[in-house]
C-alpha cells in the first residue's frame, strides 16, 4: 500500500503537524516530515480527528433496501467522517440470530467504506417476550457485543434483568430504548405547551425517565453494563448523573438533533421533525449540551433513520419517525458544542470516537492519532460554512431536518486503515 503524508493538520485542534500513513498504520506524527513517493494531502490547518464511531445507525438491510442499504449507508457514514458504525437490529428479518448479524457484518466488509458492527436484538423478533440468541450472536463471526431492541423498549423488567445478567459473560452491553409503552400510546410529539396548543398526543418526559431509572437500578443490582440510547430530557440527565455518582456501569448517548432542535418546530406540521424520542424543549436541549460537555452523557450517536420519500411526504399522524444524520452529525456538533465553547476538538474526538468505540468494545477504532495506531482518520475543514442540500447526500434517503440550514464544517478526507474513502469531500 502507498504512503500518504497529511501536511499541516491540527491534530485534535492543536498546533499544525504532519501525519505520515504507511499502509494501514500511522507511521509518524511530527513537523517537517517527508516521505519519498508519498501522496501528499495539504491540510492547511484543517482539524484532524480519529475516525468517528457511531453507536446507533439504522442501515435497514436486510428488508428495507428502499430506505437504505449497507452500501449506501456506509457511503453516507464515510462522507460524514465515520470509519465505524453499529448497525441496529430492527431489520426484516430482525437481527436476532447469528445468521442475520453475520450477513450484515459481511455486507459491511464488502462495502469497504467503513466497518459495520452489527447490534443484536435483545429479544426474539423485538417482541420483548423471549431472549434472543445473545451468546450465539457474540460467538459468530460478527462478534456482537452490543444488544438492543431499539425502536422498541425492553419494558419487561424480568426480561431486562436476564439480558443484563447474560451479557456479563462476555462483557457485552444492553442498549435500552427508554420508552414506557403505556405512557406513550398514541403519542405524536413531546408532551408540553406546544402539544397542547396543536392538539397532538403528548409524549411525556417521564416515559423515558422511568425506564432509565429502573434500568440503572437493575444494572447495579446484577453488576452489568447498560447503555441509554438517544437520551432526550433534562430529567434523564439527572438520573444518569446520579447513577454515575454511585459508580454504576451506566453510559448514555445523545443525538445531534436533540442537541439543536426543539418541539417548537412541530408547529410547522412538517413530518421531517417527527422522531423517536421526540424533539423536546429548549431547556432540555441546553441540559443535554451541558451534560455532553461535562461527560455525564458519554457520546454522540446519530440514530441515522432513513425513510423513503412516501413515508415522510404525508400528513403528520401517518408519517414514519426518524431522521437521517450521518452526513451532518459532525457539523451539528461543531455548531452546538465547539462554536459555543462547550467542547474543544479533543472533546469532540472523545465523544465521537474514543468513548463510543470503548462502549462498543470496538478494537482498532477510537485510538489516538499517534505512531503505531491504525490509520482511521477524519480531516475536517472547520472554517467551511454552507447550506445543507440533501440532493447531494450519499444516503439513499433524504429525510433531513436541516435542509436549507447553514451549518459549519465539512469533512474533506476520511481514511479507513490508511485507504482514502473520501477525498476532497467526495467518495473515493
């Protein structure tokens, strides 16, 4: 494999340095580096980060290839600066057996744009009644370590306890979609002033918070790991903060859209803003940002949820829930966290690479930008400003809430084990 010399990049936002890639590995980091025959990438002060890792991606394959495929989804991931994604289990068929998770894993290897780590279902068919083949999925070629019924909550406390006990055997983690089903029947948006004025069914914060409270207690009781998916309320933050103060093995993620958007947008009745969990209040958004900054929330996860045009271009009540997010995540984090002064670029590397890779126990990702480490890297032009145009997305779906909105930052290069997957902002 050829050598690549990245010249003058601000590694994690620090002073400009050169980074020499030799094959799949970072060979040297320093100033004034040279390498005969190396391909030179002039960084000109752009930000160099470790390849981003997403703990929460919906690739839809198998079964909903009209929304996304592993190939199109990993292309979108690469454009967004990701070198690894965790593919959620709510496919058709559900990823609840070794055979299905291996299929998704092999499709990821064939795509070549980023690593795909399948997430196994907690229960058979996501039905919440019987544990899926957790051990078999872990022992498969996919080596599953994260299990989630995302899209549905594991609402049965006994089933949740058994899952937490089971995954201890191989240091796995149960990632919970915290939504008490009885409290959210017919819910369409956040329960509050806006839902009351619009006459839409309310989704109360307590429906999320009650499940989180139960599950951190269960995880402590059995001595296991629990991860909270797409945390969205100020109350949820306080519960996670309390659990961590106890020393319990609890982690949590927040989506980019919950860091930026509020339920006021639902006044437009535009289904692009319909998502699960729903957009919350400005007070919730500010609490989430502060919690991400202080480490209470461990990481940013996209919850990239692609849908075909017909599933969103309809009346609010009939529309599917979800937003695409892989290609805009880093820009939203720069806007909400870096440009606001809440995080520096080293903090972004921690929340979008180091920590998600550690939670998922994903080897080879979330590593320092230093000699001897795998060359999984993302180069970002943080000075760029531009309007989001979904027509240019690599994703098969276009359901972004940011269309026409100006956001900062643009990934110019992504490297997966030393091979460029994105060059000058375009797929290699």
